[in-house]
C-alpha cells in the first residue's frame, strides 16, 4: 500500500491548490502566438510576438483575463503546413492554451484551425487573408484582417483606374495565400475588361527569375502583379529592374509589408516605386497613437502586423472577460455579438468570424526603403 500514498497525497495537494489557488496565488492563462518565428518569413513572426507581448503587458497591468495573468506561448510554424499542425497540437495538448493569435500563412492557418476547433480553442489570425480561413463553418476562428476577395478587388481596380494597366502580368508563388490573392486580382481585372497577358506560378525559395523576366519582356507588360511574400518579391523586382524593365510598374500585396523587402531586393533603389495593398495604416489612427509612441520610445517601429497582433490579443482578452469565461466557445459567442475597442479602432465580427468592415488601401515604397499609404485611392 505504501507506494500509493504519495500519489494520493499529490492528488489531494493538487485539488487543494486548484480550489484555493485564487486566494493566495495568481494563476496564469496561456495564449499561443503562432507564426513563422524562423525561416524566410520570420520578420512576420517577430511582428506578431512584439505586438502580442506589448498587448499582454498592458492587459495584465489592467487585471488580465478574468483576474488571471496572460502568459504567451510562442509557436514556430516556419510557414510550413505540417509544422503548423504539430505546433497547434502542442499548444492545445501540452501548453493548454485557451486562445491563439495566429497563424500567418493561410496554408498554415487552415489546417491548424481544425485542431483548435476540435479542442474548443478560440483563434484569431492577424494576417491570414485566404477566404477559406473563415468559410469552413468553424465557430471559433476569427481574423483581424480582411480577405483576399476584398484585397484583390482593390488591387485590380487600382491597376485599371490609376496605373492604367493594359498589358498586365499576374504571377503567384503557388501557395494558398499567394495564388488565392493572384486569382482574386485576376478575376477583378477580367471583370474590368483587362485580361492578363501572362499568368504564371513561381516556386517559393527560388531566387533566379530570369526565365519569367524574359516572358514578361516578350509580353510587353506595363504592370506586373505578384501574389506572394517578400523573399520572392524582392529578387523578382530587382531582376526586372536589372534586366532593363525599369518602367514596368510592380504591385504586390500584404505579404511584403516588412522592411525585409529592402534586404531581399538588395537595396532601397530596387523597391522604390513598388505598390502594395494592405489595410489602412494602423499607425496613423488616433486610437493607436499612445501605443505607437510607446513602441517607438522602446526603439521598435510597429510596422506591418505588429498592431494587428496587438489588436488580436485585445480582442481575445475582451471576449474572455466579456463572457466571464475562459472557454473558447463562450468567448467566440461573445465576440460575434459585441464590438471591441482595439488599438486599431472599433472592430466588429460577423457570424463567420470575418470583420464587418474591410479597409484595404494602396501603399507605395520610396527611395529610402519605406512604405507610405497613398492619398489617391480610387
């Protein structure tokens, strides 16, 4: 009998601790932050972590989630779908997270969200724009960004109305996000009467695009649209310029919203003039001023998805606190019924988990390697 005593004693201690925990020690609630923390797209994972951590610090100082402190758990999926599923399983089974801010690549968010759904864990992605993220009937999957079918409309209209594109080349990286966005843009171009002169996929990780540049030249392109991420967009635009296509306008998407674009292109001179679509710059909103100032004082520029991740954590905390429950299903129900004040202004969600308002606009990169929201939006 003696060998069973420690087990019973341990159980008794565990029960006592569970019952009495709030009276003498503050418990923690864990929230996962999942995205590419390593690999070619690690800049976005870093934005996610910086934004979520700053929000967690602020929320914890104000009382946390239902009186408990938020502890963030990092999940590195490297933008690889199989790794994303492994990360999701670990966050749910080992780390026991109650919510997730993530993932980044749509091809990762889609399979990972199946894991969260089965476990009743609420997830909100700051950056996955493929429509399928919220079109599969998952009750606790949300996003803090718009959708490709909204972003593609803005890009297509801008190419036709402002860039006056007539011979448009549409390229993509064969990934769920990049190809989905290229297809949405192509559909809008065709709706506006512009049929692309070339539609082609590149392979992620490729660095030599001379064959496709030759095709772009042969097609007499005046605009090149690329659906994908900065590790390919950078070398692609550089090779266009180096191989003499200096007047061809280059447009991409919210997958290049990082200073890393300058590095992958090999210098600011190559990204000068590049257009991209992204949500209205959250750094310019009155709601974000105090937070942006804090980031800058600490030596960080809250670029790209930093404030999206911050707002995503605010939404999760508001939902748990509003529902007075740490259960994902309860939080999800609350979030679909209530607006949340975030660093990016007031946000509301529909029954699918999509934002009720999408705010895509066009930006342009300058000779100093910085991007700016353009005033002239058609």
